[in-house]
């Protein structure tokens, strides 16, 4: 669990990390350098979930050595599917990361929603739904490992 009091904002008690794959952890289906190591470290504190349409068909192979739950979503209604996923986990105990328009509802519902801008960019609606935004996924993952960074960014 990650437990951090953020002055003037809220107390976060996070138990789950839900991540989009393509555009967030990977570019063109290839997991980015350093991501697996960060996810392994975070898996000591949070249950890690990767949810994706698996556009490139690589998520299972790429994530096989990472302690996480991989869920391949149907191609239809992914925004609602991702929202339902975090609601089943308990959205107030969940942090999510994504970049696509289909991630916006998930980011908005979670206790902490993080948008990541990689080579695919980020959907405008998703950017507006996020509590924090990063231009690289390693910084976004490190943000969770270092609670004082969360405090500095989110406090009133």
C-alpha cells in the first residue's frame, strides 16, 4: 500500500495500480526500457494490473516476467470496460495511468489519475481527467515510489 497525506488535497491509500499498455508502458507494442524494473518495484507495494486492447499482440510476452495481472479488453466500449475494472477493484484505492480517450473515465474515477504523453500523444479529454501529467512513463512510475513528489505536485 502507498499511504500519503497531501495537504489541502486528500489522503491517498492506494492498493492497486492500473495501467494502459500501448501509449503508456509501450510504444508500437514494445515495452519501454526501465518499465519492467519500475513495475517490479511497485509490485512490492501495489497490485499491478495492465489492461489493454493489445493492438500489437505483444502484451502477454512483454509482461510475462512482471508480477502483474494482464487483462485484454474487448475492442468495443473500452472506456466503460476500463471504468468497470477500476470500480470492481475499488476506485478510491486505485491509481491509474493512461493516454488514450478510452482511459479518461478510468483516470477520472480513480483516487489518482495520471496521464502519460509518449509518441502516441494524449487525448485532450484524458489530459483534463488526470490529476498529474508526465512526458515519460519512468517519471510517472517514480512519482508513485516517492510520496514527497506527490505532495509537491498535488498539494493546495
